[in-house]
């Protein structure tokens, strides 16, 4: 595990030199450098990256200043997860759909073999709702999600959890998933030019937009296209949820429907199993105690603040085959929310 400590080494290594320097200014008590916890997130401009810095501060305080928490962006959560399991970080930004693919070794995790201990359920923070959007001027061409089948769409950055969510949604619907990769900063330009006819958008708890979507909304008028009733039925039959979202909660302009519909996913920050139990426990406890403060930082934390324990249970139940980190298990047992059907992972 990469929790490194560099020992301070002064020139006074021999007793004689120490006596000579006895009158010199003493070394401070905290001469040891702080240990490092690297928190991998999705790319700059994503929601996960944007809020990570604030959460890192809370974690540093909870650990008594003993650790420095650094936020390291990667091209997608899939890459961020692999980075942690390859030893490049300790806590990974992920979601239930990403944890499922990892457990099943499908998608971006096909044939993947970690070089370090695997991720375990550690902390789930907020839901997101993935939706389809298009330029308002072209909205009349799209009535249902089937109208995007086989056409060039930016389904968010490849490897993003919302990208995976739309991929599995289109698979459930039997539609052709034709993804066109663009830079998130080009989202509005691509929609205006017709490079893509649609772009997947997402809200966090129906309250917040990703920074690049905030910019898109400023630069152009967009319309959200809801799945048609038969598509909603197919999604639910495939085990996927469909959430109703108030457009006024996240969007600043009219985006069409009075009620938006999206497929929800649950995001979290999961640690490797070799992360010490007490560190993960202190992290979860700190976020539990600061949940109301997190809502003040971003409204996307509202559901977590309302039912912190329930969100952790929901995250585990989405992939019960994956072990629970001992730190989270300790927290849930204290709150009488542990399920004996779950497995506690072993730290090394």
C-alpha cells in the first residue's frame, strides 16, 4: 500500500555532533512528513473531480493532520479504479455499475488483473440520473430514446459511469449504441454543428449539473428527451430504475418536459482492501458527522444527508458479491445496519 512516510534526517547523526549542536534551534515535533492518501477521480470538469477537493479537506481534518489527501484526476472512473488497484492511489471514484463490471470482469475490466488488493465497498455519496439531451432547435426530430439509436451521440466520456449507464440502458432497449468521443469542452459546439445529434446529460440527486453541462446550458438552448412509456417499461423489466427529476432543480433554463426521466446510478469512493480499517472508519464517520455541511457545499449530497446509512446499504446491495471494507462494516454495525449475508473483506 502506498501510505509513505519519509523520516526526517538531520546532520546530527553522531553523538559528538549532537553535543556540538545542542544549542542550535531544535527540530519541530512534527518533523516527520505527513503520509499520503491519493484520491483518484474522473477528469477535470466532471462532477466527481469538482467536489473531491472539499471532501479531501474533511478527510484530512478527520485524520488529525497526519495525512495529506491529494486529488488525482483520470480520464474516467474506470481508469481511476484501475489506477488504485495498480498501486497509483488508495481511494477510487466509482459507481455501482462500474463495480458490477469489475466484479464480472466485463466491459473495461475484461481480462483485467489487479496488481494490488481489490476495491471494497467503502462509502457511497450520491445518486446521479442519466438522461438524453439534444439541441432545442432539433428537438422535434426526437420523441423517444429509440430516435437516437444508431445515430452519433456523445454518451459522456467513454469509461465514465454515466457512459456505462447509457450503454447498459441501450443494450436493455435493444438499440444501437453509436458513441462519438469528443472533448467535454466541445459539447455545445458538437451539438450546434451536428457532429453529434444528442448528448447524455446527468444530474446529481436532481440538484446539480456537471461543470461542462453548466457551460453548455449557457452557450445554447437544449431539450431533454425522455424515454417513452414502453421504453420505461423495458428498462424496469431489465432491472434498471427510472427516476423522475424536477428540471428546475439543476437546470437554469427551460429544457422541455415538466418532469425529466433518467436512469439512476449510485456513486461512491471505494478504498482498496489494504487500506487500514481505522482510516476508512474515520473517513466514513467524518462524512456522516459533516453530512449537513456537505449539502451546503453541493446540493447533490441531499439524499445522503437525509439517509446516510440507507445509502451505504443500497450501495452494498447493488453488488452484494463484493466484500465490504472492515471500516464500513464497523460503522454499519455501530448503527445496527449490518447484514450478516454480506462479506467483510480482509485487510492485509
